[in-house]
């Protein structure tokens, strides 16, 4: 029986909160204690705790092993341009099916992007987190190491102005990306 003024959903949320905290006990650190100070609504706190628990329990696997069968790509030198482009499109869709989003790709040719996926993404060990709102963003541009590319193709006018003001250096001309792609994006 619920007490006067409480709703069955509130009781369920409090019971879930206790269960999640018990399951997180072996992993406790300061991030759980921060929650006590925030005064989040119980349902929001439960969502956060469930995400923490999923993170702690998630296996670390090479991304290629997130797929059954394992996602492997043929050597790029064994593919002609048409075969490579078709396989690249399929691979991008497969990665997105596991909530892996590829960012800053329009300055790379199909062959360059394919090679980077095969060399950098597929063997990379990452937490395989199965949460519907969790996306892994893979950036194909290091803004710090390649500011000219970022400024030329991707930076907004505000970002370009801020960079110029901060560094005192002249801006490279804005250019049209040589390989524009319509890539799958994280839903808004």
C-alpha cells in the first residue's frame, strides 16, 4: 500500500534506484556521490545510474567484433573504384547500425576513408555499450593537428573568427570539400 501523497510510479522509481545503487556498489567512485548533491529527479537519476551500470558491465572489444559475423574488409588494393565505393557505403551503414557515426570525412577520398576504417576503426578496442541514445563518434580530423583542413572545410564562420582572433594568424580560404558525402547522423 502506498502512503498518502505518493504515487505508485514514485515508489517504483525509488525501488529501482535502490536496486541500481546496490548493483553499482562494486564500482562505486566519486561520480555516484556527486549525484547526492545534484538533487536530480529520481527517474533522471535512475537513467544516469543505469547508464553507469551499463558502462561498467560493457565488454571492451575491437569494433570488428561488434558484428556477427565479425566485420572484415578486403584489402583495398584488391578492389577497383566501383567495388570499393559500394563496399564503403555498405560498411558505413553497418557501422551506423551499431551507432558509430563518422565525422569529418568530406576531405577524404573513398579509398582514404576505406583504408582508415579498416586500419583505425575496425581493430580499435572500445566499450560495446548497448544503450539506444549512446553513439560513438569517430572523427577523421584532429582539429589541433590539422587546423587548416578544419578551417577550410568544416569550421563555421564564428569558429573561424574565434580561431583567427585567438591565434593572430590569417585564415585559410574556405573551400568546398572535394568528396561531399551524405553520412548517417545521430538523430536529433
